[in-house]
């Protein structure tokens, strides 16, 4: 994981990896959690995008909390990457069981990851006309690109933030 933008050190990479493994358990692939952290925050656990997305995985705290409870929980997520990975695991399993249970294979992966990023009415590339819409719909592809790099411990030939398809990922790592 040394090839991410912010020069992630060996100690921090090990700490984040063990936190993801601990949080994921048997529910979620820990590599997928690390890939989400790479896409969302570049492994900066103190980042906060807006009032509701917090922590290393930029999880939306208003899914399970409201009002002041959401704000307090967001402060806890900003301080603890372990808690952030645990909450992301909770959210991903909730989406898989609730909204994506009818899907299988890569469609389920797309459903879970895009729901995590955009909410329950996630965008599909087939319905998009604008480039902004297409970029949002490709969120799951970007996560898969980072996951492949983490899994293979290789630096991609191209930036995973610009990934457009699964074939693009294959060309990037071959």
C-alpha cells in the first residue's frame, strides 16, 4: 500500500490493514474495506467531507444515527480508524442483506458499493447521459481497481480514480 498519494508509511499501512481485518471478520472482504478507504480518503482517517460523511471510509453516519448522536459518532469515527472500518462493515452488510440480496456476482458487488457511495437509488451507467453521472456510476469500478492493487501488492500502470470498466482494470494490471 505504499503507492497511495499521501505516502502511507509502513506502520500506518500495517495498522490500517490489521484494523480492516479485525473489523471485517467473515462479513466483508478486508481488501474491499481498504480499497474503499483508498478511494474515499486516501487513508486519511481524520477527513470529513461534509456534515454526514466521516472517517477513513467516509461512512454516512445518518444511516443509523440522527441529530447530535450523529455528530458525536462522527467525532469518534474521525479519531478511530478501527471504528470507522467496523461501521463501514456494518453498512456494507446492511446494504447487501437489505437492498442487494436479489443480485449475484459482480452485480451484487456493484449494488453494494454504489449503494454505499450514493444511497439506495444508485446510478447505473446505462441510465447516465452526463459524464458526471457516469463517474458516479463507476464508483464500484474504482474500488475494484484499488482492491486489485492491494491484493496483488502492485502499483497500477494508470490512476485507479480514472477507471472506466473491468477491462480497463485488466489492462492496468497486465
